[in-house]
């Protein structure tokens, strides 16, 4: 395994912020229920502090990760926040009484969602907030415009620095751009699931940060397939890295506007993931890893 190294991989703009391309996604800290209410996991504060100590300046979170648990952990671990630490959250979902993630995406709910994030994180402003759609396949219409307008209003009121989108199609992105600047788009994207490639390239052409979620694969079959992909495993062995590191390095190599937010509860995996930013893919590795997408990539 390639060992930890000073934070490599360069930086990219996140609106008015400039962040390292190697960041951290905090969702895994919500415990075994992942999104659901759960107890706090051992070592969460250590992982968060170790990430920032290593140079991470971009943390992704959501109020609904553990129903505020993850935001409170971030606050406990890192508040007062160091200057330059970009905390990005997302709104438009909540947990219902039955434990299902449901929409909370009326404009007034989006505003409350932003305010809830600010309260649990203990801050008065976030670097960006993503409007997270339930379904990327939904056609954007007037309702979407009103949702975007709610985030624009929050930005105008000084609650957020940038408007982001998550789980969106290229049509959503273009429609949102008719109304506002967009600083980041967070979609599912990884070596074996590149269905958002058109969104990535649209972002790249406009200088918008593209933040792939589940960069190591959706939980379940897709994640197992990615880690066991024989070509990925062979390239990793040749480069003296782990398959996870090469999967992350492949993303960084693909486009300069990609910002990584791999999630982990483990200090060892954190170090491994940050070290991935120092891996340079050679041409044979690039050629081998091209076309690893699995058709109909489903969870
Ligand atoms: N916008 C959205 O709808 C959305 C959806 C999902 C996630 N997200 C965001 O994206 C972030 C990343 O996604 P994710 O956490 O779901 O998936 P991920 O980063 O692709 O993978 C996380 C999983 O991989 C394991 N892992 C991490 N590093 C590893 C390594 N070096 N070697 C082997 N296994 C490793 C973790 O387990 P260990 O804890 O054991 O390391 C965890 O089970 C989240 O934290 C969240 O902030 C956003």
C-alpha cells in the first residue's frame, strides 16, 4: 500500500473557496444505520481531527446523517473551525417516523434545512449547500426553479456562500444555471458507474467542482465488484497501491474539477485515501482502467 504522504492532488475552486482535491465525506460516521438515527461510533472524533490535521479542508455532511449526529460530531471535533475549512451540506430530505428517507424539499423546508445545519454545526455560514434531488431522472420544472430560488435566497441572506446540486441530471444543471451560479455538483460516480459522465463534463467545461459520491461504489454489489475488479486489482498491484487507492487516483486523473470525499470510520483508511492523491497513473494504467464501467451498474 502506498503510505500516507503530505496532502497531494492539488486544489480546485469550490465557488469562492479553494480546497484540496482530497477531501472527506462524513456520512459513514452516522453509524451502522448510515443515514438513520444511530449511536455515535468509536473514534469518529479522531478520524475528523486526523483528516483536518492531514490537510483536509473540505468536509461533506448532511443534517440527516444520523439525524444531526454527524453534524454534532463535526462540531465537537473541529469547532471553532479553522479558517479555510469548507463544510458543505445538503438539504431536501429528512427521516420519517418509519425510518425512511423522504423529501423535505418545499422551499420553506429547504430554508429550515439550511438553518438546522447551521445550528447543529455551530456556524453562521456554510461554504455551500447542495439541493439533493431524490431522483436524477425527474424532469426539472417550475418546482425545481422554486427550490433553486430558495438556495439563492439563502445565499443572498448570507447563510451559504455557494449553491450546489446533488443527484441531478445535466438538464437540472443547465436549468439551475439559467438562474444562478452553481459551485458544485455531487452525483454518484466511480470507476464502475459512470452514468453521470455528461454531468461531469458539463461541470468541467464551466469550471464547476464535480464531487463524486460513493467513489468506492454504492454499498452492496457495486462496491464489492469495484474492489474485486480484476483489472483494478492488477493495476494496483503493479503500482504498489491498494485497489481503493487506484479507484480514487483514477477519479483525480480523469478531470481536474473532481473533488474527492471518500467516507471512512477508520484512521487507516483515511490515511490510505489521502495518500491516493499522490499516485500518478501512467499511460498503461489509464488504458487498462478505461472502460471498466459495468453496464446497468445497479446497487
Ligand atoms: N449526495 C448524496 O446523495 C450522497 C449519497 C451517498 C454519499 N454521499 C457523500 O459521499 C461520501 C462518500 O460516499 P460513501 O461514504 O457512501 O462511500 P465511499 O466513500 O465510496 O465508500 C465508503 C465505504 O468504503 C469503505 N472504505 C473507505 N476507504 C476505504 C479503503 N481505503 N479501503 C477499503 N474500504 C474503504 C468504508 O468503510 P470503512 O469505514 O471501514 O473505511 C465505507 O464502507 C459520503 O460520506 C457522503 O458524505 C452523498
